[in-house]
């Protein structure tokens, strides 16, 4: 707690306002290394962003320094909190420096998306977005406010990197941003899109769970049959456009998987629920299986908010307390009546009708437009299992797909030699990384090889 107080005093000396009033309010540190603020993306709908400028920046005219826009999953999980303090930002949940921060390779822009997530908020719950396309419109509005008036930002290519449900936000945002760029309404260079363990095709993921868990002995024949039966039901509902019902069936399927596997961790199938440092929770997943999908998802958000980063093993820092305490005090512009994560459940409930909708076509559109698309997956993830990712990739209509599928994989290491950390395959503007030993939260489980991957994705000069 003492170091938290020192942290507050240190930063309270260097806050200076940038803009007051209007549609954008922001602050920055005196040395210019951090900017953050709100953009009113629609009347009474306020989106929070936080930009870190890398101290490792290298000026290279042939390789401009990149910016990574990190989009968290959910919908309703906070990138400003989870992605920042638990995965790739400069500090961990104990406010100690993270030696694997992505700032080593790029600037970092975290956004609490959609509105209502994290520090973002709406003044009327009717303003929650209902689907990925509406979320993309809000994000595009935010990018216009940040980039159009800043020539320095415009010089850096923007790479949209997403995790989990954030992948659906990433592909819809990329297409929306490209449209705005082509119309001359957004001054930004899109460098590429990276989809980490991304919920692009819910149907393919639910069909991967049963076979995968049967192969690793977490399901028996009875559990496998129950799983496949519910997956078939979900497939039918998706084909008929019954997305709300498919979301309910998804919740039912997770309950069947949990009860028949004795509580497998959906974010690392080698573990029981509660064993992983990022997805741990004091509540048994068997208890979660008895709840409705909405209540269970609300509990999932609580799991993420109250977990600790693997960079602080044994730590008991609570992310929720951190974000509503010392960080809120540092930022100074969070309204007093806004609680970090306070509207997150409402975000998911509002988007339930889009949760199970696939976004494979959007990936196809990006590839056809020549956008660099990188897909990376953790070997032991279950919720967005590699088996499911490979299945939806094979459904792409992109003309280069068959050549891509015929390519041999390249092994990945950290440093010179050592154990195999993963594999990579690439053809034209499609790239796939298989990251060994990683679950759903790839940068946490395999930070070294992930940093190497980031260098390749962004063509970082460092």
C-alpha cells in the first residue's frame, strides 16, 4: 500500500489538462509518455482510452514506429484493466515494471470498448451497442478524434491486436476504419489486424470442445455425446439466425462440459477451473453451470477483474480494487459516480443477440483488400481452441487459402536454440502462429515468443 501512495503522489505532480469541454476530454503526464481521456462517441456515450508512448522508440524512416490498439474480449472485459495491467502494459497489478511489456516493440493504445466497459460509460443504458457493427462505428469515431488532429500519430501504422471476443471487434473495426480512410474522413494508416484466440466462429469452437476434451481424457463417451448433441442444436440455431437462443445454448453447453469434466478450465484445458493465475476464481465452475448464460458471463468478468497477473505469482492484488482505487485517483478524470466495470454485465446482455454470430466473412474481406491478417492461438486454450480456429480458417473463400494450407510450418524459438515455442505459417497477407504451452492468455503464458511474434506482425524497428 505504501508504494501505491508514492505512485499517487508522483503522478499527481505531473498531470496537465489537454482539452476541457466538448466531445473530447483528456490528460497527459508532463513528460508526454502517457495520454488518456474520454471521447463522447455518441451523445451521452463516453469511451475511455489510454495511450502509452514507448521509451524504446527507434526512429527509422524505412520502418516507422508502430502503434498497437489492444481490444479485449467479452464483450464487456476491460482492455484498460486486463490487457494493460495483466497482460502487456508497462506495469503489472502490483504496479511493478513488466519485463515483457509490448512497449518494447510499439506504442500501446488501450480502449475500454464497447461503451459501458471498464471506465467507459453510458448515461442511459439504451445507448449500449447491440452488435459488433455498432461497436465498430463507435471505435471509428474515437480513432477520428485521436488521429485526425495529431500528425505524430498519423506517421505510425496502427495494428489492431485483439483477444477472444475482441477479434470480432477487430475485424469489424478494421473494415469500418478502411471505409473512413478511403472516404478521407480518417487520417490513419492501418498496418494490420492480429486475432489472438479470437471468437470469430462460435459454431466451430463449440464443436471443437467435445472431441478435444475426449482426446485428452477430460470427457468420457457420455460427456462427449451430450456435448455433440448440444453443439448440433447450436449449429441449427445459428443457421436459422436464432442468435439469442444460441447464446443460451452456449451457456448450457459450458455447463455440460464443466460437470462432465469435473470443472475443466476453459482457458487452459490442462487445468481445473481456478488453477490458472489469470482466470482463477473462488467460485466453482460447477456452480456457474447452474446459472443463466448472462449471470455466468457476469461471473466471468468478475473472474478477470479479481485475478492476478502471472508476473506476480502468489500476489493477492485485486484488479477491481486497483482500478477503482489508485488508478482512478491517478487518472483524475473518471467521474465519481463511475465504477470501473460497473456496467460490464449490461454490455454483454445488450450484445447477446450478436454473441454467436460468426465474422468469417469480415476476415475474408480484409484479406481480399490486402490487409495483413495474423492469427495466433494458444495450444491449451479451450474456449477458443486451436482446433476450432483451424476449422474456421479452412472456411475462408480467400483465393490464397489452398496455397496457405499447403505451406510447411516454421518452428519458433526464444533466442538462439532452446525448446520449440511454437510454429508459424505464412502466405501473402495471411499469417498463423501456433504458440505452444499457452492457454487463452497467450502473452501471459509465453511472453518471449509473443514479443518476437509482435516484432514480425508490426515490422518493429526494434
